[in-house]
C-alpha cells in the first residue's frame, strides 16, 4: 500500500513537471500568434469551411478553392469537429464562399489556439513514452519534444498540426514499449487515417509486429495475426466506410495520391529527390541552349501548387522509382529486424547484457559519442560552416546583389545543400545497421 502511494506521488510529480514544460511552451506559442503564417493557414481554414458547409459526400469533390482536401478522412472529421466550435467564434470562418482568404483576428486566434490545444495529444504521448525513464533522460526528451524549435516554427508559425500527429505516433510507440502490441497497432492505424505520409513507417511496423506479436507458432500466430488484422480493418472501415458507401474511394485515393504529378512535393524538399529535380532543371537549360524544343512545365516546384500536371520538363515522372525503392526498403527492414531479433534472442540465452555506453561512429563521420558530450567530426563541421554560408547568401547577399532576379535560387541552394547532408546521414546509418546485423 505504501509502495503504491509512493508511485502515485512520483507519477503526480512527473505530470506536474511536464505541465510546467508545456505551459512555458504554450506561452511562447501564444506570443507567436500574430507572426508569419504560410498558405497552409488558408488551407486549414478552408477545410473547416468545407467540412462544415458541405455534406460528407462532397468533401473530396469540392474545388471551390485551390486548396482541395487531400488528407485522409480522420483528419477531415477532425476539421469538422473544430468547425463546430469555429461557427460560434466567427460564422464567416466556416462559410465556404464568403470565407475564402478570410483572415480576421478571430480566425487567426481560433486556428492558432486550436493547434496549441491539439498539442495536448503530444503531451500525453511524451508522458507515456518517458514515464518510466530516469529523471535526466526524461527531462532531456521533454526538452527535445515539448520545446522543439522545429515544431514551434512549423506548427505555430508556418501552421500545421504535426505535434498532434506526432503525439499519436508516440502513443503507439509507448504501447509497443509496454508490450501491448495490439494497442500500438491500433494507434498507428489511426495515425495513418489522419495523415498518410506516416505510411513510410508502415514497413517497419509490419515487420516488428509480425515478428514480435504474431510469430508465436501456427495456432497462436494465426489468432494474433487475425486479431491485429481485425483491429486495422475496423479502424480503416470507420475512416473510409462512409466514402465506400457513397462509391467515392477512387476519388479519395486520387486526392490523397495525385499520381498525375508524381509524388514530389510542390516545394524543393531536402532529400534525394531534390537531385532529380535539379538534374531536370539543368537538362532543360542545356537542351534549350542546344535549340531543342523543350516546353516549360505548366506546374512548378517553387509555385506551391502543382495540381495534377507534371512539373518536370525533361525527366519522366518519378513515382514508379519511388514504388521500387519502397519495396527495397521493406525488404531491407525485414532483413535487418529479422537479423537483429535473432541476434538479440541468442545474446539473451548465451551472454549477459552489455552495460555502459557504446561509441558509435568513426574518424571522419559527422559526429560520435564521447565521454562528456558529443564530438562533431570534420564532415559535421564542414556542413555547419557551409550551412552558415548558404543562409548568409540567401538572407543577405542574394537580395542585395541580385534583387528580384532568380528568386528560386536560395531555395534550391538550401535544399540541395541540406539534401547532401541528409543523404550522407542515411548512408552512414544504413552502413551501421548492416554492420551491426
């Protein structure tokens, strides 16, 4: 009894500390309410109006605004729930026609505060994930997540709901951490029905749940596989069932996956595909110089809106390549997790667990763990110096020297430079995974 009381007091203290972290972050977010916001602000305002003004059967057909609904149904339902409150704050906000590009103070405050309140999901997720950690590690994770500058900039300035979605992911991982794989699979399925971009983690989840939860012999394995499958089917049935009833699944999929323009985002993203885009731009310039008739694409990566037309001038659409890479990724994850699972099982049977930290990295890598902190290697230092140079050009020198000429150049430079480091990081991690398995 006394032990339970102590545990309750300890849990209460953890919750109070976490709320202090969250409250401080919320104060910063409130100060940022009048700050810059991107076109995503109008996107989500329009989705409020769309889900509030139109029947469900028209949600994925509406073209009143260029910012059509292209998220999975659970997010659309979430926007509808928010619109029920928004109508009492400012009715014009949820009017699909009169509300276009409407940016009154009531709209700004409502949408900003809705993101802050939605972050309570992130708060609960990080609490579940860290409640059993030692104090130092727990507080470090709180700082990295609750006070994340990236989340603050993307969600509370640019404007999105990533904190809410990451909270769902953390909930899923926390249940997996506790060995409650069925609940972990449930929350990941819910997350996929909120934002389909998290499908990149689906192969890893599939391999883990198959090996850890379902790989229990033929009889028990089949029962567990059926149970997990039933959970996933029920979640997707709740999300997509109404649209299946109206015969609109193809339209929903078409909006979520606009294959007509490939799978690249409208902006230059700092990953492998930026090299593909740069190559297309360079080929188009060279071929035009050689007097080839190269038509300019009707869509642009820097325009923010590409619709269903191809933004490439020379190279073919890239989505078949992405499908192939996704399959290779799944195979690699299966191999790595299978080998690691077998290795861990053998280690538990034949040898005691290793204690103490293990140094990762080697000479010349971006960084390595050393006693007393993190050592940044030569490549990491070069990257940081180069990033400073690129940012200096984009923010100071480019406007002064070139003015309005080549407005896309700073974006190309920062995306290409960051893509180089990200690709190096992925290759280094892949090499480490293969060596460790």
